[in-house]
C-alpha cells in the first residue's frame, strides 16, 4: 500500500511443507514466515521497478525426529529485508522476483513425544540462539 511518494507498506507471507533433512536427525516438516515492513521503490511508475524494504518478522516452524519420536515446534520473532525487482504491465499489475531474508530469535519451543503423548516446553536462552530464513520467490504483483 502506497503511503507517500515512493514509500510503501508491505506484507509478505511464505509457507513451506516438506520432509527435508535438517540437523541432528531432525526433519523440517513445515514453516510459516511473515514480514511486515516499509519499503522504498526506485523508478516507481516505470515498467521496471526496484524495491528495497525492511520490517518486523514472525515465524513458526515444525521439526520431527524419527529416532526419538519427537515433534518440536518453534515460534520466532525478528526482522528482515526484502529486495525485489518487478516489471509492471500496468499501473496496478505486474510480475516480480524477490529475495526475502529474516533473522529470528526463538521465543517459544514446545515438544511432544508421539509414542507416549508427553508434552513440554523448553526454556529458550536467547543469548546464544539465532536462526534465519531465506526465500527467493516469483509472483504476481498487485498495487493498491
């Protein structure tokens, strides 16, 4: 949403669902990332536009460890950057490619043992814990 001049507010969301190997026997099952921020668009109104943005980010990720029959869920907060290149066919419609990178601090970690149903919450030590996500996306762009 255009705020004034070339400055806009934006929201991005990314969802992934897969069974990719992560670390220490854990498999990433799903991840949800969202970023809300402000951006500056260079060459606004031309066919080719370049956007540079930064904002607040929140994430939820789910991992499983088959050997221990454990499912872990993390909730994270942080910040990130959004760099995109768009080609606008009209003033309101175009296509884009973007690189969205977020850095997170975990605020919650929960686990469930699938075999016996034991649940728990692990205290997170923020001092040494950081995680990140990077996504390159292609999409359709609508300007409001």
